[in-house]
């Protein structure tokens, strides 16, 4: 085996770790954490979570979901064509570059890549990217249903990821309202990497078939190729608390994904149903996103400065406030027996009994609760609260 062949084989084995999507996804997660912390410190003079939170969990749970989906696709013999994977990677790169994580949903990425694939096929156009040639010769209606099935399974995975991690890093941000006041919105922005193994036609390796491990089904040979699929989630919660909106959106994604996966299987018998399933996936996800946007942009803000008491905008992890069970949206009415109306009065009231803090809190059901905790000198901000305040 000459040096050139060795390089080619190593490239295909390690392509997951040299794929530009892999590194750009990590860079996007790092940038997300950086800008989140910068905004939190500007608005509240402290950060809610460490800046590395987004990138440290980029593989958390996602590797398991991608392994399960990969096994399902391989067991039922789904073949993914390299030309489509190149187009899919190009679309994902654009979404990452413009920093629009909601566009990373499989319901958007895959139909867009398939649309480009269909256009190339219709125009009989060939794109040359160095050693890669994209001619879309393999495109047909029969190639759609496996991709619609992939959308459905990925939507389920997306919903599960949002359900498990969507509330791990929720960032409060002060914004100016239409009436000139201030309010708090909650931003969730996450990206996940899913390491997939796909079956692709074995003849794609050309002269390297003799050295590349192939899987044989009858007289046809296939090869396993690693591919870094990415999915993302972006949510602004304004009119509702994030612990209400995020789990609801997770349920919506799982329901939509289950429906698309079930319908796409009918494409095995009637190929055009696969096309319908893909269109429904795109339209369904677009409807869910637009309905959520309308819901969050009508009505009163869930968290804003109030006339009586102090409304909690955020609770720092590991702080006395978290240990007391305080939650965003709750209102602190008294501290150590003193009524409080702003952040300065809050910390002045703490000094009345700095070693032992007693809070009277109105919860989301307007029920008064008594919370108390010993505060030590090393406790961050002595309490660990972000407060909805009047000025930006």
C-alpha cells in the first residue's frame, strides 16, 4: 500500500474529527458561552453559569441517541449518499456561521439539503470541490423516505435533548419594553454534536475497495462512514417562565418526530409518501416555531420590576438562594422582617442579621412562604440572586 492510499484510508477513518462541522460546532458553543456570560455580567454584574457550560455538554446524551439511530438505520439497510452528506454539511455550516441555532433542527437542515440535491439533479449540474464531485446522479424519489425517517428520529432526539438539558443553561437578560420600562427575557441557546455512522455505497471508494472494510448485502457492498450531525435549540421566553416553555417545546418536538418517523415508513411502499412526510416535517416545525414566537411576544412579561417586593430574575447555582429553593419569578416581600423594594434594600436588610437570613416569599401561586438560611462570608453576593431592576 503506497503512502497516498494510507493517507486516504486514515482520512476516511478519522473524518469525524477533521470534519469542519465538528470544529465549527465547538467554536459556536464556545462563542455562545462567552457572549452569554458577557451579557449576564453587563445586566446583573455576575454570571449565572460558567462560560464553558455549552461546550462541555456538547456530547452529553447526544452520543447515545446518535448510536441508537445509527443502529436502527443500519439494521433496516438505509443508505445515505455522499453527495447528500456534503450538501447537508454545507447547509449546517451556513447555519452555524450566521449563529442561527434554530435552523440546525433536522426538520430544516435535511429538507434544505434535499432541495439543493433535487435542483442539482434537475439541472444535471456538477460541483467540483477538490477531490469531491457532487453530481446528484443518485437522487430519486426513492431516496427521500429514508431521509424523512432520519428527520423523524432526529426530531425525537432533539426533543429528548431539550427535555434533559434545555433548562441547564437559561440566561436572564434585561430588555427595554415598548413602554420604555425594563423586563427580563430568558434565552436558551444550545448546540449538540451527534456522531453518526452511515451506510454509503461501497463503490464510492473506487480503487480503495480492496483495502476499505465493506459490508456485503447480497451482491451489493456498502461502507460505514462517520459523520458529525449537529442539532440546535434556541428559545426566548418572555411571557412565560422558561421551566414552562422549554419542556412544552420538547414534547412538541417528540410528538412531531414520532409522527414523521411513522409516516415516512409508508414510503417504502409508496415513495411519494416520503416526500410528503419531509414537507410536513418542515412545515410542522415552522408552525411550532412561529406559534411559540407569537405566544412569547403577546401579553405581559413574566418577570419585570414590581411595585411591591422584588421579583427574582435568576438564582446562581450552588448559592444560598438555590439551597433555600428560590425560583425565578417568585417575589421577595420581606428580608429579616424588613420590607424590600429594590436590590439595595435587599442587601441592607440582610445586614440586620448577616449570619442568618429570613425571607418572606410569594411563590407562583401567590402563597406566602418563609425561607431561611445561614449565610457565610464566602457565599457569592451573600445570597446568589439576580434581581429584576428598573434600569438596563
